[in-house]
């Protein structure tokens, strides 16, 4: 296998070798009252993270690669970055990355329409990933660029970067394998037209009101606890976390039974966290358009509306999911009132709970107080 390094000690992507970084770069915390020293430290940190110094303008990069300037800028913006104008903002790695992308397109290995989507998805994913990383480090050092922890983080930046890269690539490969499997299985199901999924929202009840009485640190811990607990449940059940929205998560599941079990476990997991308020979950089942990792369509809109209809600590599903569950013995489905929902017509929601063994009189011991509550007859039968 050929050596990736050139004679000047750089890898073919323009970055210095990890050994070069760790030997040649150590950043000490600057005197925060010295603005010039702070700027020098920022520049040093950027060079370590980027792997090379900024030395080229966008025009120079375009010329070196052999593409029009506007095309180079278009790809740069697709990755999620602002234009730098005439500034020397680009490194050897930027040149090599653009050249490599254009070679992939030119060879036919990465068709141009796919490349456009690929660049945008990488940019959006990595932008969010980077924000999460820096927020985690900021929380670790206590939000202050002083002290032992800050010295540790800043001083060790050059060593940790090359150690994290293999983990990022590993996670990407594993997720790609899982996504490919799901897509191929759906394509081989001749009874399905398009992608049929269960889409769910899980929403913290009264979050806005609660947040007014919390400090920023307390609010941050609450949101982190919610996201961690939700992610753990969703991943354990084989679902996919599409995105988090502060007090709400959007997820998809690929089997009706798994979707309902996932929703119930979310409610149970949040109830076990003393700092979290009650949760409500809405799940709909149907055709879904997936784009750039997000999901769209009527099914998604319906799931959102069902969440708003759900009582606290309750999972509410749509008629399609109730039908798909069939006679599943693990769950107890109860119809709610049919109601019109703007843009979706008449909606028939159902509450779902774990099946409870009932006595001879048909009443569960823990539900005796509610035994006289009638079920509204406006909802039609499932099936």
C-alpha cells in the first residue's frame, strides 16, 4: 500500500501527519486580557483542527483544481460554509478535497446528482456534529477558558484529533450498513409502494412553562437528560432518531409492533427521570418521503397532530397503525373521539397501552375506579 505522505511530511489530503501535529503544536492558554495573544491562540487552534495553515483564496483553489470560481464556491456553500471573499481562508486539505470530489464525479463513481445531495448531507451532518462536540467540551471546562481542564483540552487538541477520526469513520460505516439493509429490504417487499414507516413524536408536557423557572445550566441538563434517555430507548428498539427539537424528538420505526413498544418505553423511561415532566407520544403509520435524513409527508404531519391530542403519559396512534397491529395481544387499544383536523380531514385516534389481564368481571384491579367510563361509540372498529 503506498505511503500517504509526501516528501514535505503532509498526507495526500493536505494535512500534516498526526505525529507532526503532536510534536510541533502545543497551545498554552493565553492571557485573556491580551487580545492579540487570544487571536494567536485561536489561529493556532484552527491550524491544529484544520491540519494545515490557511494559505489560499477561493480563486486560487478554483484555479489549482481547474474549475470555475463560482462552481468551487457553490460546492463550498453546499457544505454549509459562508463565502470568504478574497481572504486567504483555505488549506491544502481544501484543495485536495475539492480535487478528489471532482475526480469521483468525473470517473462516474459518484454521479453528479448524487454528489450534490452527498455534499449537502455531509455538510449538514458534520455541522451539527461539530456543534455537539464543542458544546460538550464547553460544558466540561465550565464555560471558562481558564483552569486546569481548559489547559488540558486546549493543550491536548493536537493529540485527540487523529484519535477521534477512526471512530467517526467507523460509526459512518455501521450506520451506512444499517441504512442500506433497510432500503434493500423495503425494495424487495413487492406489497409496498414507496416507504411505509411508523413516524412518532415524543413531546415533554409543559416544557415552555417549566423552562421559565430554570437557569440556563438547569435547562441544559434537562434537555440533555431528555435527549439521552430518548436516544437510548429509540436505538435499543431498532428505531431511528430523525432529529431532536429541544422538548421534542422525532423518530421512525420500521415495524408497527416495534413503534408502539418504543412509544410506551419512552413514556416509562421519562417517568423514571425525576427531573423530567410528563411525556406524550403520537405515532402514525403510512407512506413517508425520506430526504436528507429527514422525513416528510402526511404521515409525519398526522403524527405531530396526534401528539398534540395525546393526554400526558399516553401514547396515541392513528387508525392505520391500529389496523397494522391487528390482534396483537401485547397491546390494549381504546378508541378516542373522532375529530376533524385542519389539513388532514377526519382523524380517528386510538390510545394504546400494555395489555392488562382482567378479572372475571372484565375490570383490571388497578382500573376499578374508572370501570364505569364509557368508550365513545363514534369511533369505528379496527380492521
